RNA sequence: GGCGCCGUACCCAAGUGGCUAAGGGAGCAGUCUGCAAAACUGCGAUGCGGCGGUUCGAACCCGCCCGGCGCCUCCA
């Protein structure tokens, strides 16, 4: 049974869904005013894996991930570039999808946008006003934190402690410095929607409450996001949602840790971030490979721990993955009907599956889960040496494919990944597209084999060197034939 | 000032009270090979930031210290 760390209680808890066999989860997506960076990739990936694992465990998952498409930063960006907010959001929503596709992050089942839920948002604010939990100041509406006694329970903060902090320009019109905007009256030229308080737009937090409740109900199972959202975003979501309904909002709060650069938080404000597309574009590998490298790297650390990004760590992920794909190549070779290691292999498969599930059940311990796959790789290699039947080979391969799918790794459509041509593009990847064709490679390999047979090793080595110069590695089989890889 | 996190081998990273401290990467040695590549085998922390304490027993619990970081303001 899955146990997850719940930020609300500060401990790992057994996961039990409200409705048996069905999970409803909401994850805070991105504000679409710029390209996504690796931090966004990690968050998206963590919840992609949580979703995949819940499905693997037999749950039907309703998964909502929003796009914040009304926001100060979007307005600012639009003004700077002299285009409409719609153009900005359309551009970056498309970019987000492109990035996620390259990472192999599956679409959520629901992807609501704030601009499409204005009626829900306005209705929710009206409820809060009617209940006396929100107050109006000119064209703005604020949530009054003093009306929600449990305020601070997620972030484990007390209102007074927060007050003690050095606060920037406290709005004198607010009754308490922590009160936050539910609705903001809009200035001329800004996007606006009609409301009982005049034309305006929603505050940051209210959209998530409105959309989550609209699609998942007043109480649902899991709410997730990056750790930096715990306060104030999620704290405020809880206050306004529970305030409005009198019911619990989300039952499990799951938060992922940061990606860092040189031990420092990567963030826009520090300017030390890498965008996802930047990583792909400078990679010398095709998208499928780079995406899998990134996934492996991001999942090789537990989701709640900080994770330092570097070229070296990415390269290590690549090398670790290579060992797996080398094995898969070997598994594809012709094999006998019976093998001495068949029985042992079957046991190893079963053991691995159990260990994998155990690791994932423990608050999504993906590093451990990956370790079980690496152990299986070692077992399979040994089995190949001892003798593994065609059926035995297929069984291990299926095991890797099945468990790998939970992590979004080692998938069938990516099996041939080393042989894929880099798609059109520029730079290194463009250059790769012009390299030797498979036929040319096969020709050189045949020539080398002939040279070897006539003991002309100088020529054989030269041919091998020519291939190596094109990034092609040859592996000789015991029978004298060769396989190759890029 | 308030709240919280982290420090495990050359690098990355699990483990959080008790068998030989997972796994990966890099390295070295060996087997195989015409030579390679891949694979396999072996080597690699008597110790888990430091010092005390609790315990029959601690990397794991407690205290102090050192070092690094996060949140409290938009932020995955």
C-alpha cells in the first residue's frame, strides 16, 4: 500500500482514496508568461510519476493541472512586447506542451484555465463575501484571515509570527497584513471581467480553489505542487476553500523539492535557471534520448530532496541508461528454446517487481525503484551468459517495460533510441542528421568482417576507427559478427 | 526575529535503531577478445560533518557545535 508524505500532518501516511478505486488529484501548473525551466520539469515529472504509479496500482485517476493565464506577470510581459495577453498565454501554453511532450510527461485528464472559469471564481468570492469571510475595499475583495482560525496549519506558521517578519508595503486598507486579494479591480487596458464589485480579475489563489472544486468536488484526495507553494499559495487556498465550504479541501498535500544550481535554489529572480528547451537544444542526442536522460536524472533523487542540476549529472544518467539499453540489444538476439538460467530469471523478475513496488509504495522512492531495475539488469546479463531462452528474454524485457512505464522510462517506442536520426534542427543535432546511413554502416561492418577473416587487422581497425569518428561503436559477438550502436 | 531542511565513498544517491552501509557514474585489476567494445568477477567508506549523551546496540534517537540551504515577498 502506498504511503505518502502529507505536508498537512508532517508525516508519511497510508494513502486511502475517498472513493475506492478512484483518485482525484489537483496539481498547480504554471503561469504561462515564459518558458518552463528544469524546476517546472521536476514538479511536472513528480506528479506524472505519482499519477502513473496510482494507475499502476489500480486506481482510476482524475488528474487536474491548471494553467494560470491571468496574472500580473502576463500583463507585464504583454505590455513589454506590445502584444495581447492572449498571444502571450497561447505562445507559452504551446511551449509548455512541447516541453512536456519531449519529457514524456503525459497530459492531465483535465487542464483548466483561469480565464475559462470566471463564473466559478466570481461565485466563490461571492460566497466568501456573503459568509463574512471576505470584505470589499473599493474594487478589490480581500480574504480576511482572522475569520479562518486554522490559518497557518499547512505551513505551520502563526499569524503573529508572520506579522513579525519584515513586510514590504503593507496595504493600509487591509484589516490584517496577511489578508490576500480574492479579486482585483482592473486598471484601464488590463484584461477584466464583470463582477458584483466592478470590472476586475481574480487574485492568484482563488482560481485554483474554484477550478479544483468545479472539477474534483469540494473535497478531493491529493493536492500537489512545488514546496514554494506551501506558503502562501496553498495556505490561502485552504483558507478560502474551507472557509467557503466548511469542509476539508484536499486530504493529502504533496510537495516536491527544488532543483538547484551549485547548491542554490534555481529561480527566475536569481537568474540562475535553465529552461527545458535549452537543455534539449544543446543536447547532442535526439529528443527521445534527452528526454529519458532528464527523466532518469530527475527521478534518481527522492522527490522531496533538493537536487543539483549539472551537465555531469545528466551525463551520468545517460551512462546509467546505456547499460540498460545495451542489455536490451543483447536480449533481442536469437536464442535457444531452453536456457539454463530460465528458472532463475523468472525468480529475479518476480523479486524485482516486489522490490520495485515496495520502493514506490514508500512515498515514491524512485531512487530505490531505479536501483531495483539496475539489479535486474545485472541478473539478466548473468542469465544471458549462463543461457537464457527466447521466452526468458522476452519475459525480462517485458518486466523492464512494465516497471519502466511507471517511471516513464525504457518504453518500447524508445527502444531503438540510439538509432534514431536526430531530427532537423541546427547545431550539433543538425550535424548528426547528416551522418552515415544504416546501409553505409552495414557496408563498413561487412568490410571489416572480411578484413578480420583474412587477418588484415590493420584494415579492420581502420574501418572501426572510421565508424568511431562518426560516433558509432562496434561490439563483436562471439561468433564473429558485430552489432553496432550510436 | 519566526518556521523548516540538508551534510553518507572521487562524484551522484538510498538507507533513519540491530544481518556484510543499496544502486548508479568514474577509477583500478582480472576474465573474454587479434586488439577493442560490451558483459562478468574482484578492489574501493572499520565508517555515515564534529563532539558529547541515551541504549545491550545508532549513520539512524537527544543535546551542543561546525558547514550549506530554503520559506516567511512573485516563484515548481
